[in-house]
């Protein structure tokens, strides 16, 4: 099956059209954010303060890119394990209009429920392929939380970023169906 070409930001119709197991090529802008940035965003939501980024329709990529070598846009930018963001993710989905996340590994039932309720998808990128994924990044700009170093929030412009829909907004979970016994 040929990959689906998806342009960011995502809308509900696009999110609803994706199914667990679909291969996608993302183009457009995506934000990076890892554990420490998620915690800060969550704390701002809890206190009713404005976020430093507008996440409506956006995708968060769970990565902490390495420094770019001379002449490169970004260093290695592979996915990090997603469950570390799970304590903060339902609130981010519910309160900001976040439509997608990219990482590796399964998600908690609370995250999946928030995804179903608010039409959000979770994409998996191939771990260990950070140098290859970095080739899809056209631009990289620091947005906020510079003090977090690699975990700062960055805005990436990507072209043909490869991913697989791991959990769709209907609750179908590739991590579960891929392990299910075949009759």
C-alpha cells in the first residue's frame, strides 16, 4: 500500500480518515516537545495561563534533536518513548486542540480515550533512524524553553516525514492488533 500524503496542520476530517496501520508521509510544520516541555505546558494549562505555542491542529513530535553538524538543518532527530508524556497528554489534547503526536511505543488507556474523544492520532516513527528522519527536516527554529537544551520546543518544517498510524482516533491500536494471534 502506498503511503498517504498528509499536510499539516491536521483537521478532524483528516484525522478521522487515518486508520491504524496506515503509512503516511507528513509535510508541513510540526513541533518538537519532550518530557520537560510537556510538564511546563501542563503547568500553564493548570494555572490558566496562555501557552507559548498554539497547538490547535498541530502535531507534537517527541524528539530531542542532537546539535546540527556544520551545514545541516538539524542533528539526529529520532523519536523518544512516548509513555513519559502520558501524564500530560490528555490535558494537552483536550485543552489545546492538539491533533497528533509522533513517538515510539504504546500509549496509556487515558491517552487513547482522550484521542477518541477529541479526534487525535498517534503516529509511530522508526526508532534508531534519527539520522535518516533528520533528512526530512527542511527548517528548524527554536520556539521556547531554550533552557531545556535538546528538549526545548522547536518548530520543524518537514517534507515526506515517514510514519505509521499506530493508534487512530477510533481507538484502533496497531500495538495490540499486531500482537493478536492470527486465525
